[in-house]
């Protein structure tokens, strides 16, 4: 006959220890613990999570609308800036031309008004010296010569 490797009493002790350990684990692990949540607490947690998800959704929508707005600005603002730049450049180029035209126009009107004033003064000064029948052709020809000499 063969002798067992472990004596029977030792095997019984090991089986007894394992049995009591399993029984202890079942008793301690299966009872109610302080960490269990009630149904009301679970419901409250689920509602909180839903509210947070809804808030995240609203913030995402707001972020998306801001992104669209910035994309639109990036597209429209360079076009507006180019239009403003072009119009200012055109105004700067036309300004010297307009200034020159105004100066030339004022010179012409000054010369014309001076000529007319001289003509009127000459007529007033020559009237008493000449008789009315002789003065008309003579004064007109003199004044015409004076005007022609001033214009050229």
C-alpha cells in the first residue's frame, strides 16, 4: 500500500480553513454596505448627468456659432479692407489734380475780374473828356485792345 504524501489530518485542516474562509467571505461580502445608493440618489445622479450633457451641448452649439461668425469675418473683412484701401488711394491720386484745377480756375477768374474792373474804371474816367457821340466807338476800341493785351 501506498502512503499518502500528506497526512489526512493535514488535508482536513486545509479543507476546513478553506471552507471557513469561503463562508466568511460570503457572509461579509453579501450584506448591505454603506456605499449602496438608494433609488432616489441614483435618479438624482442621472438627472445631474443629463443636465451636464445638455449644458455641454449648448456650449458646443455656441462655440460652433462663434466659429461660423469668425469664418464669415475672415472672408468679408479682407474684402472690405481692400475696398477701403483702393478708395483712399484713388482719393490721394485725385487730390493733386483737383487742387491744380482749383488753383488754375481761380487765376482765370481773377484775371477776368481785374480786366473788367479796369475797363469800368477807364470808362468812368474817360467819360467827361469826350462827347457822347464820339466816345462810343473810341472807348470800345481802346477797351478791347486793353482786354486783348491783358488776356495774352
